[in-house]
């Protein structure tokens, strides 16, 4: 039995869909805080279980019988993600699942300026201490995030960032497909596995690609962090959100997202999608 949390979300939902191309619905269960949102899986014959990281009592039954368990990381910026993940890992140990796969992030480290990267590193430490076999899917930064990380460049004709560095922009769809392949593998890797696109362009290089995609000039400028924060707040973004996002640019400038790995392509059996596809889609809107 494969059990998937977060299947009503984009990432693990796509993984569940991919699995259903290879396994009978009865071999899959999805866990969600609100079963009503998983009606499409129930209609397909997939068991839907209620489970909530914030409700420890709901999880052992939700994870019961799992040979493989895919744990999605918390996406609530206001929550204590590590505490929620600890609850999930403890429940997985109680349910004696065969292996945990966890959706982590490239550059996960206690030292990264990117807040979620610190949470992922702490969660990997919890998994290592759990006694369970585990695999951490260190996905590259999702390319669809370019839609907001580049700012309003379509209107202004300019990409303005508070720091620049290489980022291995990776398709979320490819990451989901790779997760399905690992879940089905007889011998999945232990510990962290880095899953990225084959290249890591800088924001400046992305701006040049945006100009190519639109056929019009797109400027590029790196500004002081304080100036960038002030501009973000003036444009209506809450300051805590702006400061959270700033951590991503700092990490990029520090090289935390620069590495690339061939593993994603090997799992897919093809070349991963490149960021230009995502950028072209964004340029079309």
C-alpha cells in the first residue's frame, strides 16, 4: 500500500495521478485534512483517509498499512513546520510504515538564508533519528515560482531583484513524476536525493530569456535589500511576506540553489523540462 499525504495539492496530487497509471486504485490511499476535497480520488476507487499534522490522534490510522508513505511538507508560513513534521514522523514510526518519502528542497541546511530550507534540514534530522527507512526528495526550486519572483516585469519591462545567483529552476510536474518513480522503485535511495533540472541560470540570464520569449527588451537590475523591501511594502505586499521572500534571493546569491544533478532525468527516462517552457507560458499571460 502506498499512502500519500497532501494529495489535494498540486505536487502530491500529480504524484498520485502518475501512480494511478501504474498501480490499481486499491493499492493507493490518500490522506487529507478535508476528505470532501478528495472526491475525485474516491470516485476513482482510491481510499480517502482523514489526517492532519496538527491533530496527532488522526495520523496513525491514516498511515496504517503503508509500505511507502509520501509526506508532504507543511506550506503554512505561519505554522511551526518542524513541529508539524515531527508529529507526522512520530506517527509514521508508530504505524511502522515501510519507508517514508519526504518532499524536501534543494539546499536544505541549518545554515541556509532560506527559511523553509532550514525547516527541511531539521525534518531530515527527525527522519534520520526515527529508525525508519527514509528518502528525502530535495527538489529544485519550482520553475512556476518565476511568475512572482521576477516581479511585474511584463508591465515594467525590467526584472528587479535584491540579489542574484544561479537557481536550478525545476518543473513541479517533473518532480511529481520522479516521486512516483521512487515510490514504485524496488530499491529507492536512502537519505537525501537531489532532483533538479540540468541547468542553473541566474536571474539576469532568466531576464535575458524573458526578452527572447517576448521579443522585446527586458532590463535587469540588482537593488539594495532595504530599497527592495520598501518597494515591496509600498506595492502592497505584507512586510513579513517580503522578508520571507528575501531569504530566497539571499540563498540564491549564496549559491544554495546552484547545484544540478542528473538523477531527475534518469528517473524520468528523458530530459527534464527547462525553465524556458515555464517562462514562455508566463510571458503569454
